[in-house]
C-alpha cells in the first residue's frame, strides 16, 4: 500500500535500531509509560515529551530510562516538534504514550523506509472495534479520502505511528502545533511528491488514563477542525 513520488535523500539502506529516536508525546500518561517503554525495541532511543503533565509523567519516564523533554506549549504538534528538535538520531519514529499502539510494530515501518519510502505511516486496525469509536474515526477517514483524491496517496488513516528520516521531516517545515500536525505532515509530503507507504498496525484501548481526543465528542470535534485547517 502506498504512493510513489520522487526518491529523495541518500540511497536507502537497512535502518539499524541505534539510528532511531522514538518520540512519545505525552500529557498525563504516567500509568501507561512503564509498560510502553519496556517494549521499545532494543537499541532505539525513547524520547518522551512531557506536554504539561501533572501526574508525574516526566519522573516516571526518567525512572524508566527514557530521555525526557519538557514542552510547556500545549498541543500534539508542539510536543512532537519539541521531540524532533531534541532528537539527535537520523531516523524518527512517533508513537502515542497511551499504550494503544505496540512499539514492537515500529520495525515494520522502518522496513518501509529501508525499501524506499520517504515516510511510513501506520493504518490503525482497532481490536476490538470499540477501541476506536466512530466519532473519533470520522475526521481521520475524511482526511485520508481527501489525501487520496488530492495526491494519489495510498493512505486510509492519519494515525499517530510514523517513521521518517529527520532531515526529510525538517525539510517539510511543518507548522501546525495542535492536532492537525499529522495531517500537515501528509499534506506537505504529498505536495513534495514524497513516497508515502502505509502498513496496518493494531490499535487497542489505551492502558491507562483518558484520551484527550477520542475520549469525548468535544475533543474529536476540536481535532476535526484542526484536521480541516491543515488540509487547506
């Protein structure tokens, strides 16, 4: 699954674990982090971005051996961008800190980079289906449809699990600092003619806490507005 554009950057080779920083944007995810961090593939650097937590998220992450960055400006995009700036490894993965996605699946995205993709994204497959309520899916489904229409991009989700080379991501100059960040990444990748590959990843209920987006209709509506703004 995926769309092809111009090849960019250096020749594609195998991505080694010690080439990878895993950016984990977090706000009040102390309950999920220990298990999540324990499952990051060996050799990869876990980089937790504490985005205004009041539950000890940063302390828990440090105790688990993660590098911690503090970003006080609220917003998913603010947190991810802070991680991008702080990262010193050439390949970046992004995964949520709530335990809904499996770090063990990150190597599958890295294989896509090694095979020639400029950006690899995970298409969420909910197990059970209730793990991803319909009110939270609609914005993602609509945006993915628009991206297919606009750029011929073979994506069906704007999921939070991604892999990309740091220099490529910085070159996209993504400006959104709210929930529209992953949409803008895809839009800019489409405009630049980058090759975007998608692979299925399992999406489960969060292991602790409450979602800031899918946990409420209001949060989903707010995120939907950000998605639409990033599409324009």
